[in-house]
């Protein structure tokens, strides 16, 4: 327990901030996962996620470098799903035996 009265207040403020930041971080993670899962369908959620990361970095909830890293990884995931070529069918039907 703090000996100084102001230190007690600092501890309370820190608890409040930690709770607020925890919910914001959890929301960011959920938004990120949702955008990655729906990556091939629409680019709308990606813009929303990038905006949310920028706001969180601006408020000091996360480090600006972390926001940039997450945005980069999201863009990479979007590019991977949108540019993925269709896979060829595997199995015996695709292979032909040649007899001489």
C-alpha cells in the first residue's frame, strides 16, 4: 500500500487505464481476426481495422510501430488471399500413365 496519498490516486488511475486499454486491445484483436477471415470478400473491414489501429496508436494504447506492423501484416494477408491462384486437382485422375 502506498504511503503517500497521491500515490494511492495514481494506483487507482493506473487500474482504470489498464482496464480501458485492455478492452480496446481486445477489440483490436477481434477486428484484425475478422478482417483476415473475410479477406477475400471485401476490403471494407480492412480500412476499418487500419483506422482503429491508427486511433489506438494516437491515444497511446499501443505503440505506433505495432500499429504499423499489424497494418502491414493485414495488407499482406489480403494480398495473399486475393491473388491466390486456384489449386490444381490432386490425385490419380490428373496423372496419366504412358505405356510404350
